[in-house]
C-alpha cells in the first residue's frame, strides 16, 4: 500500500521528530510491509541486530570511520524519538527484515570534503523546505509550523495513518520541481543509490516494502529513473575501507546540526513529547517544578496549575492548537521564575536540551583500546556522563591516584574526557580537580589513538616516545616530560630524557634554557608526590640550572631592548621559582643563584627592569639587607640614570605580588621613589608615565589608597616632625603586638 497509489510505501520524515516517529509507527502498523528500508549507510546492516539488545539505550549513533584514518569519520545519530529508530524497533519486534539504503560510507569517507562542500554544509541548504512550507502557511517560524501540523497532532489513533505522508510528499514534490536538488548535488548521487537498493528489494519482496527517509528525498525516489542513469551517477566513485560501530550519543550533541543534517534545538522537549501519551504540558511543567525545587526555589503545585493555565491561554491567543515549547517557557518565566532569565536558563539547559547519554552493549565492535578503557572505567567506578561535573582527587589514596593516572594518560592520547582545573579544596600537590564531560566525538579520538597500542598505558607510552623522538625544540621535550610524570609513563621517560639531554646540550639560547627549567622542576615535584623515580630528570634539571647560572649575566647585559628585557624578566621569575623547588636536592644551588642575582642587581649595562627585579628577589629571600636595598635604589634613581631606565627599575622592583605592601611598610624605599618622581623633568615624565601606571595600577585599591595617604604626608626624609600614622611607627607597639601574638598562639596550638 502506498501513499501515492501503486509502488512501495515511502514514508517521508523529519529526522529526530517525535511526531514523525509516531506517524511512522502507525503507518507501519497499518501497512504491515514485508521489509523496511531506512536512510543510512549499508555498512550498518550487520550492526542492526544490536539495536534489540538490552544494553542498547538511545540516543546512540552509528559511527563509520576510514580503517586507515579513524579521524575521517561520520556519525548517523538516532534518538528514541527518531523515526528511523522507531522503524528499526518495529521491524525487529515483528521479525521483519530491515536494511540501510543510503550511499555507503565507503564512498562518503573516501574523499576529503572540499571547502565549498564544507561551507555549504555549514550554511545549510540554500532552500530550507520547512521554511518555504511554513511561509506558505503564513508562519514566520518554521519550527512553530512543524510543531503545529505534526508534533502536536497527539498520540491517539488517526483515521488515515498515511494521509500526512501523502500531503508531505505532495508538498515536497512541488518544492523539488521548483528548486531541483536545492543546492545539494551530492543528494542526486545518494538518491540514485537508494533507488538501486529499492530495485533489489522489489526483486525480493515485490512492492510490499517501506522506505523511511527524509521527506526531501521522497519525490526523487518516487520518480521514474532508468537503471543506466543511476549507474552512471554511481560509476567511478572513490572508495575506501571503513569500519562501523555503535557509540553512545547525547541529547546535547543532538542539539547541534549533524548526522542527518537535522540538529534539533530542543531534544529534551521532543523526548518528552514522544514519551507522553497524554497531558504533555502538565507533565512537562511538573518536571520543571521538580527541577526548580531541587535548586532551592519555592515552587508549589499551585505554581504548576497557574503555569498550565497561562500556557494554554497564550496558545489560544496565538491561534495554536496546543501550547508549544515557546508558550510553556514563557509561562515558566512568568509564574515559576518571577520573570528572571537565570532560573529559566537552567530549565533550558537541563530539560529543554538535557544531559542524557545513551548506552551501547558490550557486543558492539570496538578497537582494543576502547575495550581497555571501558574495563578501567568500570574498575575505577568512573562513569562517562554527558553532564559536566567536577571530580576532586586525593592522590594519597590509591583509587584516586589510579583515576588521575587514567585521565592524564587519556590527555596524552588527545582524549580530553577530563580537563584539570583549580582545586577548591586547597593548593597542595596531593590534590587534583578535574572537570569531566563525555562527548561522542571522544569515541573517534579513542579510535584514532588505537594506532599507538591496545591498552591505555601502552598507547600513551608509545605516543610519548614518538613525540620525544620527533621533538625539535627543548621546550617541546620539557613540556612532554611534565605530562609524562603525572601520567606515570615511567617506561617512556628514558626516551624523553635522552631527547631532553641531547637538546639541552646543543641549545645555547639562555632564554630557551630558562623557559625549560620551570617545567622540569614542576615535573620533579609531581614525581615526589606520586612516588615516581625521577632521579635522572633531576640530574638533567641540575645541569640545566648550572648552565643558566653561568650564561644569564652575560645574556642580560647584551644590549637588550624593552621587549627582550621584559621576556627575560619573566624567565628570571620562572628560574627563581624553579631553584626553590630544586634546592632541596642541591644545597649549593640556592647560593649560586643568589650570587647570579647579586651580579645582575649591580652590573652596569643590565636593563633597569632586570636589575630591579633581581634586587627585589634578593630582598624577598632575605639575602639583601634593607640598607643595601636602599643604596641600590638610590643608585638606580640617581640623577645620572635615565628616566626610562629608572622607571624600568621601579617596575621590576615594585611590580608583581607584594610590591605595594613592601612600599607601604618601608618608608625609606617609598621616600626614594617619591623623591625621584618629583625630580623627573616634565618631558621625560610623559615618557615614563605608562610604565609607572602599569606598576602602581596593578596594586589593590587599599594599597593604592595607603600609598597615596603616605605620599600626601611627605614620606621618608621629607616628612615633617610629628607622630607616625597609626600602624606605621618605626618601632614595635607592644600592646598591638601582644594581641596578634595571642591569636597566633591560638592558631598554632602553642600554650
């Protein structure tokens, strides 16, 4: 039986449409075809039996990728409310043969997409069939038109289950006559292959079969076309070997245009419509109320009743058969959210889109690496979820340490299931915080990483060794070493360290050496926390530090420009922090570094920015007495120094964390800066003002206010006799100190 008379039953649908899914099921129940053909790659035929397995729970996607290049992949997603899924399950329930009939993925993936095709796909069809039909019916919004004529038709029995398909086929036929292929010439090739598969089905089942495909294709499948014409379109198509499997999909991923080119913006709402046999608006608003109550908002049953009434009233005013998503959201905003868009955004994220993640059975084909990952996920109870969540790990616990190793190894393989983030529980090195979210595309990344090995550990080790062998710069290898230690890739470390030692020995650029040292020091810290043997890494780091100590003074005095001085100032801070981490293993390293800083603070020809920074680092370490600090500042700010160099010295000394507090508590230094500032000539003052503004503008408002108050009172040598301001006396105030000492004893537990 056919909606157009003789011939097979052609059911044109909108992909991922719950109304279409209900209509397809009703039409199949009515026609009882002997076979069902579905738009999709024929390579998936062997996997269709898995759709009936208990472990299969949509949304899922049929994944096809090139066997020699897993990154060249395509997805065909199916939700529980997709018409194709409804047709598959109907056929399996009645033991009816079901097959895919679209152009094989072997052809689709054989040639890379051209820029024109990519732009066309991103822009969508030049002709949007739904938009044209909606405009013809007097609607401005195609989604609203589709809801009114299809989605809101209800789930009860209808007099003629095929009437809607006949009307849609007629409308699409008129559009194809007017617009041809609609700007998608590739569709002509796909439709030629579908007709070939239909001819094969006719030889086996006669005309007693059904085809479920996008409504746009129905007129082309119904049209009379010769076998020779179709073969001409299919002859000479490139071909490649492909592998297929089922992978979990998410509602959030369905909300993006993909797969059948039919991304839906409200998959959670569509799933609700498909599952609700009656009173969908009332049930939906009850879900919304439950979500808002979980988030601490006061929402009662009376709110639900009033929201239902408002949604129904809006639908009547707008001439809609029943309230749609727009009416229900407006009712939620007005009644349950007090007019606020903030809780409404939560409803749209959690319910309208949703975080549903499908499941596939263990019998689905998978690369060995995926199977190993699945085993580890289960053993660690680390479930993949579509909803973003934070995971706090304590590396002192064996299970948490194993989870950390797995996530770091996956990142080494380019599978960013978890992303490290700042920890709320503290900043200790034994804590880690991860932000986890499983995206369907990660299945492709796992397949791509399968070339490196069959287990997560083996693949990550092999990839690290390959990256070490191909590294051309020292920074690449130090970054690699920093990633290897948290991932516990001890077998890859020898290759990484060989590459590190070779490149470090050949590199004479002190800036690159200084840039590499902090990463090595951080790697050693992780080695200590995780119990990794990093002695060889410590040897390389110590050698690198020695070379920096020797070469840095000459590099800083080699006629640096402003940008070069700023870059070296950053490296100076990095090396200083690295030395603090390495000093425990080498008692003399800290002293040698202090000697380098002293040379930099006094050496002629070194830019003021670096001299000031070296002075500040020595002062913070307690290796420079306050009197000597004042002497060096006086020299740097003397009339013989150029204003630009003096301003650079101030930026290096007083910039960064703690610089403002240092000036607040040492009025001699503040007085020297103040005295220099008032002596700068007017013309030079304009030149140094940006440097000074950058330095002092970074201070906290309270620090800036205190400095201004001290400057107003003429600090340092120019201060008029009189009592010091409260909190800034030159000697200790015993009464104030005793109060602080009592609190300190309480905190420390000292009697």
